[in-house]
C-alpha cells in the first residue's frame, strides 16, 4: 500500500528547493491523494565554502546528509542535480528516476554594470572543467575560486571584484533568472558536467517506484547512463576534470566527451554514436578509446 505522506529531502538553497518543488509538483499531478512535504537541510558541501571541493572531499559532500536522512527514515526521497551525485551510488540508495532534462549549457554571468568582458577578465570559478574550456575561448582570462549557491556567487562578484562567473543555464532557468545570462556557451564550446540539467530522484531500494513513473524520462535516463559511464570509466568520479554530453536521435545516442591527460595537463574531445540500449557501454567505450589514443 502506498504511503499517504511522502517527504522529499532537499538542500536548503533556493535552487535546491525549486528543484524539489518541480519533482513534488510532478508527483502531485498524478497522485493528488498524496500529502507531499519538502524537508530541507544544509549539507557539509554547503557549509564549507572557503575551500575547493577537491580539498574537502568532492561532490559527495552535497548528498551525505540526505543519504543519512533516507537511511534513517526521516525522508522518503531526495532530489539532486544529477551533476552533484557521485559516480558511485550506494546500492541501498539507487537513483529511482531522472526528470526531463532542461537546458544543459553553461552560461557566463557578468558583474552588475558590465556589458562586455574587459581585457584580462577575472572570472570566478572553482571548476577545472570550466576553467580549461574558458581558457580556450578567452586566452587572457584569469580565475579566482568561488563557491556557494547562485545568490552567494552573484553577491561575491561585486564584493570581491570579479568580472564574471560561470553558472549552469538550468539553474538560472529554474530560479527565473535567465535575464542574467550574458552569453550561452554551446556544448561544443564548453562541454557540460555529466548529467547537467537533469534532476535525479534518489530513494531506498524498497521504495514503491510507481509514483515516479510519470516523471521518469527515458531520454534523460539514457543520456545520464552514457555520460556518467564515460566519467566513471575515466576517473571514477574523482576530482580530475571530465565532461560529457549525450543527445538522443531516434534509436541512437551521440556522446561527446572531454578527456584530461594529467601527465602533461593536455585535454581533448571526441565523440561516439551507438544504440540507445547500450548507453552505459557507449560511455565506457568512448572513455577507453580516448585514453588509448592518449590525445594523439
């Protein structure tokens, strides 16, 4: 028998709550008889902002507290940006559904008052993936570390004298802040993080999945399998920069990946196409091929 009350766990930022509301509303449309509550909490990754994610333990710090809440029964589901979910998902807490993908691109946001980037711009970013690709587009760019939610980053632009920062387009869209985007990067210009734009719903493996059936998007799930398979094969989700983006066309998937060679700090991109049903293997195959070629 389905529970009459469902508790959805979320980080306590405006964006995370907006994302949890998207999933809540999707469930509520199909199951109006349910009472659905959003339970917010601050994660370790949200509390420690003065250091890079690499220094404090990686993206798992955004999900640890929510994982604990799932295990001890305080919440029934947790909603995450899939790009923040570690590549190795606990067996007892699987991803139960992937929401329909929103805009996967990255965007450049200027400091208030700027309409163009100055020479040798100072850009706020702690993402090596973004910094590598930004450097290829703007040769004289400089970087300063920046972390925190969207509002915190925008505030730091002014307070710390940075000219711009790079954010996920999907996040701005969900907050209704699209007007802040000064430039949308194509996925060819700046390959997104694996899973960017997709919401992941995580829960206990004995959870009744029927209430998620209508929000679980097959295209998003296939793309996520390919992208995460690529990154997992390269570095297991550690802090080396890696990126991947898949697009479904009919029964086929086209996957573009970014490979970083640590030995000489070089990086390159390649693509592969294959059947949707082999999405996970497709990511693994592209990663192996790029690693074997070694950038030649």
